[in-house]
C-alpha cells in the first residue's frame, strides 16, 4: 500500500525505496545563484566598464569635434553661394542668419543657403561666432568647443576655419 504525504506542496510516497526523501529540498536549494556568484559577475562587469567606458566617452567627444568641423565646411559653402548672389559676404551684424533669411539691401538673395532653413548650433548647443571681416580672411567662424569659452585645450579647444585649413595642408 502506498501512502502519500504532502511536503512543501509536493506529494511524496512512502513506498519510494532507494530514493532519499529530501529530494525536493535539494532541487530547491540549487535553483538560483548564490550571493558570491552574483558579486563576482558584478565585479567583472564593473572591470569591463572601467576599461572600456573611458574609450567610448573619448570617441563621443571626438565625434562632436568632427561634427563641428563638418558644419564649418558647410557654412563655408553656403557663404560662397551667398557671395556669388550678393557680391559680398554677410556683415557681422547680419551674421549667419543671412544664409537662411533674406537680408535688407540684397536684391539678389536666392536662399536659404543652408538646409533646414535655420542656422544650427555647434554640437555642444552653443552658437557659432561669425565675424566679417575676419582676422584671417573675409570672415571668421568659430566654435568655442565644449566649454563655450574662448581658448581651451583638448575637447574644449576652439574650432575655427583657420584650424581646419592648417590641418588640411
């Protein structure tokens, strides 16, 4: 005759021979991860992020510098088109907005000269500084970098047309 008892919601028959009665409990204790195993995994993930994280952040900051240089080249092309139509570059007072909005006194304005119809900010959300006439040519366009202030080094260094032409030579 087989009698059934419930232990922990499971039926265990007393007629089971050769099998230990605590089989259900052994399976329950092996069902998860131990605290030590979880701490080891977290430590390994922390080490990986500590080694790889700075490199990823460096690539992100370098990509913002490259994006600013590409925008400067886009401004140069747009300013050249404005010059062909108007016979002059926009003044410092007119600024880069002359590339997207008609300027008083320029009858041959044929813009907008920039896609999207607006002047973009630099990758750090600061406005570009435009001066005409410039110190190094008919105009200067400068992004003050990540800090938004003149000067700086590294990612905070100024990005200008002068820097672009010096590195391209």
